[in-house]
C-alpha cells in the first residue's frame, strides 16, 4: 500500500470524524442556543411586563430597556427577564405596542420547545386582560344609522320609503375591555301623508301624517379585544315609544303608545387598545311584536312588527 494512498485514507477518516462530531454538537444545542437572537427596545417608560399565565404584573421597565424576545402570543411578545432586585431570572409578556424590534426577526408564534424552562407558556390564557383596558372603563358615544323596517309596506305607503335614518347616543360601561353594558336612546321622526288602502292599492289623502319612533335600549355585549380591530356581539331589550298623529284626525285615530322589543347586535370597533377615541360599525336586528296592525295602513297590510334591521356607525370617547 503506497504512502500517498494511506495519506488520502487518513484525510477521509479525519473528515468523517469531524462531520459526525459537528452533527452531534449541533444536535446537543438547545433551541435557545441555536435560534437567531431577537431583541426589542422598550419605547414607553413604566411599561408593564405581565405574568405568562395570568393577568398579573411582574415588573415595570423603563424606556430604552432592551429585552430578549423568544416568542409571541396574541398582542404580546414573550421576553426574557434578567434577575434584578431579588427577583430571579424568568420570562414574561410585554405589549407589542410598547416595544420595537432592534435586532433579529420579530416572532409570529409561541417560543420553540425547550426555550421556556417548563410548560408555563401552554397555560397562557386567551382571556388575559389587554394592557390599557384593565378595570372599569366608561365611554360615551353618538351614532347615526339607517333602518330598514319590517313593516315595509306601511312605511312605504305613509312615509314614501321603508328605509329611514336614525340618530342616537348613549354610554357604555366596560369591564376589563370585554364585558360591556350599554344604554342608548335613538330617535326617528318624519312627516308623511295619510293614506287609504283597499285591496292592496294605496290612495293618498293629502293630509299630513307624522311618525315618531324613540327606542330606549339596554344591551349586554361581549367584546374580543384586538390590537387595532375588536369584534363584539350581544343582545338586549328596549322600550319603543311610538307616536303617530295627523291633521284633522279624531283623537282616537292618533297613536301614542309604548312597546317592548328585543334585539341582537354584531359589530367591529376600530382603534388601538389605549385609544381615547374609537369608531365602530355595527348591525342590529330588532323585533317589536304586536306594535302595529290595529289601525290604518298597517292593519290593511297585516303588518304588526315595528322592528327592523339597522346599520349604524358609532363614534366613542372615553377610557
């Protein structure tokens, strides 16, 4: 066997040994050692770092503090906290809105297996209170909407349209940004014309007829917070004050009554978590049974429900 062949064989064996050793060393590394390090700088003073598994604060950090980021959950980064002031090193959550990534790539999901010392990340609750929405909040609002009435034939005959504007306002009390109790008052008023209906045919009488509807509503909502968009839904009940009077009418022909109704609401709210001003778009489906159909056009058409579908826009202010 020649010396050159022996030399080449030795080099091949050495390369194989080095390759195996490198592979074993790489497999021995923990995910925390092998992943690219990501860091974030805190932008706001006294920013709260929250516990991983409950809505309790661990500590506050000052503006300019740089933290290692190991994962993300919803609107929070999972960060590594160094030992300080008698507190051992550990992990917590900080709102994404309060930091900026200064090194590495922002994570989009939970920490890789093995990064956290235990399974505490799996216990992070999805109903954790969002930063900036803790406790009780109070908001006032105004709204404008369009209502498509269930009694479409009656409104079309008397007022010329079954789709009418509605204006209102009210207030909300929020509990941890999720449970909302809302009270609102709305108003609709329009002049139309008395009609006579026979066999489905409408005859205008040339006499002014004014219709006023004033709903007073109470609604319970569940809101799912988001960083910029929050979705919500719920239901409630209300009192609908209905008044209709005409020129030259006998007092018995005019209506001034109150009816009980029920409604469901679905909507989306726009604004950051800590915004003082927010906007919302929502749809309300209401039923007010046995409110119409005793006199006039509603009796002729057999329409009894004063409810309808309303699409409205809200502007809210508060904290």
